[in-house]
């Protein structure tokens, strides 16, 4: 019951992506909306985002929101490229692709040595990478353009979405994420952009979106109006 199709491409670095693009570029340009070059995704030391050539395509924005507030996130510019993002983001190709790693290739001492073994690559490290990608896929399948179903600010308390008693909160108000999210549900701002605007990780935002849709406060689509 997927809305989108997903393609996994396993290739030898550089020559593989060049060969693949030579055969499939037109199809990819017509169909791909978001893609990731996955490299070195098995350790537990950090999360890394190597941006696309332009630095702000949909893949970049989605990955930003999925990595927000995770421990030890490192960002790299396209100038620090070294894997197949070189091909997928080259001038004239410019697919909406960026690179995701745990510790970036070339940035850990075991890289390209016999010590890059299962003491470095762990099940827990792979699980962390899987969860980042899963959160992004779940968001796309749910729909990324939320739209409010009313005019003005809704009354949340009668829907059991707002504290029933008044008090002074130390720190973040318990309904602030919900209210901030609603404020940007305009059918034009995608949920990855909203995540950045209101400083909330994609997974947390996604859970709020599900609540708001269940209460019929928002509708959500896969394309902006």
C-alpha cells in the first residue's frame, strides 16, 4: 500500500554510479523526488550529513529534520564530497540526492584498513541508520504537505489537546509543539521545513501530525497546492 516506489541501487563506487546514470538518467530525472547515497552507515560514533551541491534540495531538508536533536550530528559541505554524491549531484545531472553516513568515510581511523570490522560496524549502529531512513520514508508515505481544516486558531482544549488547568510551566509549554505545528500547516510548507522552523525532530513532529489528523484538524497531501 505504498504511495511511492523505492529503488535500492548497489554499485561499485564511482564507475558503478557513472554507468547507472548513463543508462537511467532520463528516467531518474523524471521520477526521483528524494534520494540518498548511503555510505559507512554501521558505526555508533556519529551521524553525518554530506550536503548536495546546492545544499538545500528536498533530500537535504528531509535529512536535516530527521537528524535534528540526535547526538553527535556532523554536517559536511559538498566541498568535502568523496562518494557517489559526486556523480548524482554533478552539473547537468543535479538529482535531489545527498549523502548520509554514521561516521563519514575517511573520518575514522579504521577506514580502508583491516580494522574496519564488526567491532566498528555494529547492529546498533545499523539500527540507528535504519531508523533515520525509516522516519523519512514514513513521512513521505504519510504525506508531507499538511493543511489546516478551519479558519483561525482552533480550540484545542475541547479536543483534549491542551492542558485543562492553568499553571506556570518551567521550560516548554506541553502544547507548544502542537500549536506551532498548526501555525505552519498551510499546504505549501512541507513537514521537513516545518521541523526546522519550530525546532522539532521529524519523528516527534510525525507523531503530532497523526494526532492532528485523527482529530480532523488537518488534512495532508503528497504534493503542494
